[in-house]
């Protein structure tokens, strides 16, 4: 594919993404304004109703005291009573007691204005209770909602851009490049065997046009071949062949046009489809990132200390995924279709089961099964495959889907329909993808004999450890505990930075320094399991950490299976490190930072040793 | 179905999903806001009821002896339409006072006891069920020991008027418009992306003359011009070769006749 083609694809994909983002965003904004018109008056009425109840009750209390004969100025403990009421009712900002002349007798704040509730005894106005309603909660909620709608639009726009880019590159531009190559070949005298393009679309029509143009030449060549056959038939002594060859030599290339290429089984196409199917599965799987840890915390388990509640599911998932993936690599070629299908089916059913699970132990088991299902699927789809040798876009798309699209969509779904429904939806999607996997022509997908199959990569394990500790445990248990979208967005901030770092291939010391700096920044920002809301420093820390971790991942140096196994092991270790740090009252990321350092250095030593042996 | 049509269909579905997701987000957030507003209103009532019961407990009365509590919870229930039920139960979960008098003496559900067990350090606990929200508070004696619980059952999110229902027509219009806009514009973008392919296809099929101003070096059109010229040239060469071969054949036939005739 030529550079202008690639640039054109990127621009068109970006425009399509923008169109979809604007459409979804504008649609959401219109629906929000409509909903505000419908719902806010009712909400305001409810708040007003509550204020009325409280104001009236307080006025009644004052009236009762006056009825007992206590003078207004001699009421004891009114200020404490008012303070208790204000602190206990969030819809009230302040209370004041004023006499009929307007003089303030007691007040919880200065210059209290608002609703007045008269205190009347014996038909005479004795005082007024002034109640100042708190600023409505609507502003904050609507602001948060706008952010969620914007995130929906951006993420779906990104997904649309990726889909469009994929189709343009793999179909339109690849077809254009093939047609150009064929036409230039013919103009240089290289005549291809005729292929009969099948399907529909502009590319197929253009290739058919190419075939149509070759038809007259084919007719001429067939005529020539008939004549040649006749001559050869009467050439009993071979004397004619000697005369024939000089005549045929100048048109030898053109004679190939009557040969028809064999039935084309699109091997790279199917291998590529399997890769993209795995990306889709990982993306759906990643939708659970904002929920798993906080879902586990809410289930509670008396058999293990509190510190381990959020991390155990990820540890179980990581270990199960590694074991299942290792086992699945030994499966014979013919068993792959069913392995991928059952892997996705198991993962999907485990996700869906979370809808009904209330027990921690069962949830833990379901996550282990989900991890095992993912491990089997990834092994079946990727075994022996080099990470980016055939599809340079694949690792980038994988990071984008795993760390950006999946978590944000999961966070949005969690906010929209709740965690349990989000688990159920993701489960159904995984099962649907399982059935899609049956459409791949599996006998054409094989491990390549030359594929490097190192089982371990330290730097990737380090990246996994950082991701496991921060994105999978700390963020969903802290700022994302009750704000799934915040969790998804924070993970996406790191994921976007990692995706940017991936093609830049920064040197490993730079990546390591960035990862450690990111963790330090996150610790400084107060990221912990008890931090309620993320701040700008947390987001920046996530981005720096993501850039460092993304730089440590070198997909061109490993197979997909190595990538999966190493990061899986790192995730399990990283998740566990947060719990160990909690048990020893250490800063949450202290052990994770050490892990990242040690794993990266160990990985570098291993790489140097391997290079030395190879040399 | 061509890849472009399939992609446009996928993008349309994605738009529909996006707008639906937006509506669900809005519905959930505003419903939650409504429940929070109601809960805020209930806070005061709950605190007043608890204070009243605890005042009686401070006087040395046991929970079953505070008969005024039944009157208090019934008045609270009548005073607020959002309250579906009010109940006071002892630490073992047996209902002592209840606005549904038939339920007095029965045990509360296990979900309530679980919510009490899992509450944080505060006295307040909360439980969301399918269409109700239960907000409860612990009743303590002067020594801080729990002597029972007060629970108020409120209409939950599903009890609301249903925002989705109220804005359904607008949603249908917005979703249809969004899908249409995305489908049309993405079709236009694919049209632009494949313009050169379609043009060269027309040229190859002879529906348009070859070349033209678009046939700049490096373009498909230029490659098509070069290819067609090469094909025409090759056809001439092949036809010439065929004629020569035919001539060989004829020469051979003449030679054969010459050999046979003398015989």
C-alpha cells in the first residue's frame, strides 16, 4: 500500500469517526435536554417537598416549646438542634429563627434567606423559621452526565474510526494496490493468470474490469494456442517445433493469461480474521475492568483478609489464563476450532453468571473460568504467531481495544445499566463472538515453523505488573469504587498513552523511568483504595505510567502467546502486590514498583544472555 | 453485500447503540437523583423517629413496650407518599412494629440482615431491591448497644414514571436521524474513498474514455492507460504469431500434398 493510500485511509477513517461521534454526542445532548425538561421539575418538587416537611417540623417544635410557656429568647439548645437538622438533611443549607420584626434569634449561618415557616401560637405570629435550601444536586449530576455522554461519543467515534480504517486498508486500499500492481505488470509485459474476482463492491468491480480488458487478449491467445496445438499435432518429426519456438518466444508472457489461478483460499485473510476476532474478544473482556475489583469487595469473604478481596479475582484469572493458554498450545491443529469456541463460551457464561452471583467464592471461581476461557481462546487464535509481523496494526488495535475502548465502554455500561447487567451484556457478546469463531477456516491457520516461541519476557511482565496493580486493582477499588466511568476513563488515559508509546519504541531505561515516575506520581496524588475521586494528578500519573508500560511492550520481539503469558503473569503478581503492601501497611504501589524494576532488569539480562548465545 | 455496505450497516448500528446508551445513562442518572432526593427527605423523618424511640429506650422501656412507636411510624407513612412502609424490628430480625400490621412478629428478609452486617461504620444501612429502596438506622440505648432497627421502604428507581417512556418519541426521532446522518455521510465517505476505483472500472469496461485529466502519473487511471496500450500491442503481436503458426501449418499441409501427389 502506498503512502498516499495510507494517509487517505487515515483521514477518511478519522472523518467517519468524527461524524459518528458528533451524531451520538448531539443525539445524547438532545436527549439530555429533553430529559431535563421532563424530570427536573419533578425533582425540584420533591426537594421542595422535603424542605417543606423539615421546615414545618422545626416550626412545630418551636411552637410546642412556646406553648409550654417558654419565651422565645429563653429557648435552650435551639442552636444545637438547628445544627443537627442542617447536618442531617443534605437538601438544607441553613436554618434561622427570626422574630416578627426580622431580628435573628438563632442561625446556623449568616444572612439566611429562603422559605419562611411561621410559628403561630394563640393565633399570633411569634416567629419565623427561615430555611435556606441547599444548592440543587442537579448541577453536579448533569455535569457528570455530560462527561459520560461525551465519553460515549468519543469512544464510539474511535471504534467507528478503527472499523472504517480496517475496512479501507484491508479491502479498498489492498484491492487498489493489487489492481495497480496487476495493471502495471501488464503494461510491463507481465501477464498474470486470470483470477475470477468474487463478491461485491468497488474493488471487485474494478478487478472485474481488469479481467474484462484482458478478455480480447485471452481470445487471441486461445486462437494462437489452437493453431499451436494443430501444428504440434502434425509435427511427427519435431521439425516444426524448431520453427515454432522462435515465433512463440516474443508472446510467451502473454500466453500465461489463459491459465486460471486455482480456487483461492484466502489464507492470510482467515489468519487475519482470527487475529481481529481475538481483538474483539479482548475488547469485550476488558469491559469488566472497571467492575471486577469493586464487585469482589462488595461480595466480601470471611476466609481471607480484606486487603486481598479486590486482587484475588485478578490473581485467579491471571493464573488460570496462563495455565489454560499453556495447555491449549499443545492442542492439535484440528482441535483449535472447538477450543476457541468453547473458550469464548466458557468466558461468556462466567461473565453472565456474575449477574446472579452473590457469594465471593463463586465469583472467584467464575473469574478463574473466564480467565481460562480467554487463555484457551488467545492460544487457539494466536499460537505461533508473531505479534506484528503480518498485521502492523494489530498490536496497536489490541492495546486500544483492551485499554481504551473496552474499559470506557464498560464504565459507561456500568453507569447506564449497573454492574450486573454490564457483566451479563459482556457475557452475551462473548458467547456471540464464540459462534463467530466457528466461521474461521481453521485448517488454514497454523503456527509458523519459524515463529520464535520464547515463553517469557521480563519487560512485558513488568508492564503487566504495573497494569495489574494500578488499573485492575487500585483504580476500580479507589476512585472507581462507585464511579465506574471514572475508573474506565483513568484506565483509558493510561491505555491511550501506552498506545502512543508502542510504535515509538522508546529505549527501555526511558520506559522504565517513566513507569516508575508514573507510579510515584500516582502515590503522591493519593491513589489508594480509599480515594473517592480522581484528581488531575491521578490522570497525569496514569498517562505517564501508561506511556512507560507501553514502551516496555515490544511486540516485534515476541509471539502473541509470549506477550499474553508474560503480561498475564505480571498482572497476577501486580494485583497481589497491592494486597501484600496493604497487609504490611506499605504504600499501595511500593511492592509493585519494585516488581516493575526487578522484572524489567531481569528481562534485560535475559535478552543480553540470549543475544550473546546467538552471537 | 459489499464490504462498504456492511461497514455502513455496522456504523449505523453503532450509532443506534450510542444513542441508546446515552438515553440509558440519562435515565439511570436522573432516576438515581430522584431516589437521592427522596432519601434526603427521608433522612429527617428517620432521624426524628429514631430519636423518639431512643428517648423511650432511655427511659428504660424495652422495644416491645414502646407502643407509641406504632402510631409514630403510621403517621410518618401517611405523611409522605414516597414511603411504602416503615418497620421497627429487634436485633434478631423479628418485626415489632410495622405499618403493615399483619407482618408484626414475622422475620425480616435475609437481605436486610445481610445489609446490616455489611454496613460501614455508620448506623445507617441501605439496600436497593428491584423496585424499592430500604433505608435503615440502628436504634441504640444509652450505652450504645443496639436494641433494634428502624427501616423505611421507599419507592425505588423502577417506581418512577420512567423517563424512557416519557421521551420515547423523541428518542425514536433522534435515533432515526442519527442513524440516517451517519449512514448517508459514511456512504459519502466510502464513495469518495472508492471514487478512483469506480472510475477506472468504468474506463476498463469502456463506459468512459481512457485517460483524461485524472490520469496523472502514479494514479490508477494512468496505469489503466498504460495497461490498455500494452494489451492492444500484445494482441497485435499474438495475432501476428498466430498467423505465422497458421502459415507453418499451411506450409506443412502443402508440403504433405506435394509428397503424396508423385506417389
